[in-house]
């Protein structure tokens, strides 16, 4: 009798266990996974998701499919988006549907448009025995600060996207009603990204120059993030700053151009697009034409003149490739800020540092995570047997840079840099 009761109890327990697993999404999630999910959501319940961005992205994808998707995605483009080989799962509060993002020049812009969210320093629940570059009794910020103060990090490489420039007031691309793409609909673009297609530019250059007038350098002020990078340079510990941005705000902030790699080009120089000419034209001359609502034509051959921004269909600047091996092989700390890591080859740079080099992501959402051991971030130490070396700070880039500066004892220097710049700009 007791044996039958015991068997019945075991069967009930087994059924209840199956039901519990089913509630977890029928994916065999364990308690460790649940803890990680709770941790990711911690402190973020007050934030809201901008569903309009997802709808807009979906609409953009539909346009791509209906009108010219094959040409956009496959016609010998040198730049391309990351396929879904990385885990883009993020806390709902920060989610901007990175899987649906198609914008190479809006990289890192989050859906949430309200006041800056409180910073969340991610603390992983590592499997016992997992080795980590971050001491267990330290937060990620304290560990990074200790590395810099002790001199362990003295060849820092920074990778940045649009997230470090949003507080400068630069218009974004996709906000419904106010985004630059919406404002360009009068030009009947076949798809929004056509404005950055070299093939489309050759046929219809006007939309790009309308956009260029909105984005042209000299109208915006560098952010705290830019001045933090400048501070790293002044301390002599910046190996290089790699940026996806075309706004030239690193130059405006006063960072030595030798320490900057503009991966997608910039407005700083301009050339004739005819291969047999390629005459260089000054930034001032091009700006004068653009602000007079004229299309710049080469003074030698009358072909179109384009700022040296990398369009789809063009190769990246040679400087990008010339410095890669030197910079990333010697890097001892990688800081990635304000990017969704969707655009190749820039996105893959996070894998070019040594396997023992600490990597810190500062962003409004989790990006670049690897589903399997190998390329990509592993913030949670999921890949047993690998060294845990990825730190995560969720939130506003400027806030995070200000906090890092304060912890490093550089707060006054950071404030002074910005105030000095503003005083010179507005005497």
C-alpha cells in the first residue's frame, strides 16, 4: 500500500514539474535562467517601449521587399547587416527590436525617447568555478576603474555608434512624424535607405543633399561621451576611437584626428565621384553649396561631388583596415558605446581583441550576444569553460561616462573640458 502511495506521489510530482516547465515557455529553462531573466529586468519596470518604432521598422522591411530588396541587400554591397547569429534578447524596458532595425546610420538609437533611464550595472550570476576578469567582490564599474587606475588598461580602444550623439540634438532617422526619413518622403524614395545607396545617389542626388543640410557639422555640440573619450586621449591611454558616426563630433570635441577612425567616413572631406577624376573639394566649398540648396558638381569634370561618407555599394575607408590589426591586437580594454552592432564589418570588431581582454558595453539595450561559444558578448557567463570578460552597463551613454569619470576622480576635468569648449564656441 505504502509503495503504491509513494508511486502515486512521485507521479504527481513529475506531472507538476512538467507543468512548471511548461509555464516557463516549454523550453526547459532552469532556475539559473530565471535568475538571469529577473536580473535583466531589475530596476527597469518603469520604462516604456516605443511600439511606433517597431511598426516603422516593419513598414521599412515591407518597402524593401516590395520595391527593391534584392538590390539593396545583395548587389555587391560592401556594408551589410548582421544576420541573426547573435542573441538580441533584451530587457523589455530597453527593447527597440534590434532584429528589425535596417538603419546603418541610426545605429544604436533606442526606441525609448523619454528622460534618460537610471543606469543599470549588470551583475551576472556565474556558474561556480567560472573564471572572470572581474573580481567577484567588485561591480563592473569598480573593476574597470581599478584597471585604469592601476595602469592595467593603458591602450583602450573605444567603439561608438549613434547613441553617443543623440544628446547633441542630431535628428534621428525613424521617429514617426519627425524622423529624417519621414521628412524625405516627398522625394518618393523606393526605400528609406536608398538615400545612402551610391546607385540611387548617382541617379537622384537631391534627397541626400537635403539630408546633409540637416546633419552638416558645425550645428551640434559634442556630448559628455565625446569629451570622456577626449579625456582618455589626454590621459594618454586611448589607443584609438572607432566611430560609425558621420557627424564629426569627435573632431569638434578636439580629439586628435590621428586617434580617430571614422569607419563610415564623414563630412570632413569630399571628392568627385567619377573614378577617372576623384578631385578633392574642401568641406567649406561643399557646405556653401549645400546650404545654398545647390547640388555640388566637380569643378574639373562637372560630375557629382559627395562628402566622403561610405554609402552602400562603396568600400570602407582604407584607414579603417590599415589600423585594425595594430589597434585591436594591442588593446587591453575595449569600450563599446551606443551601438546596436548590426552593421558589418564594424560589428565584428568586438571579436578582434585578445580572448583575455575585458570588454564593456554601454548601451540602452543588450546587443551583440553570442548564442554559442565564440564570437559575440557573453555577459552572463553562459558559455561554460570560457573566461568571463564582458561587462554591461544599461542606460544613457552620457550618464555612464559621467559616472566613470567621477569614479576615476576625473569629474572636474570632464566638466572643465565641456565648459571650456562652450566658452570658446559662445564667447
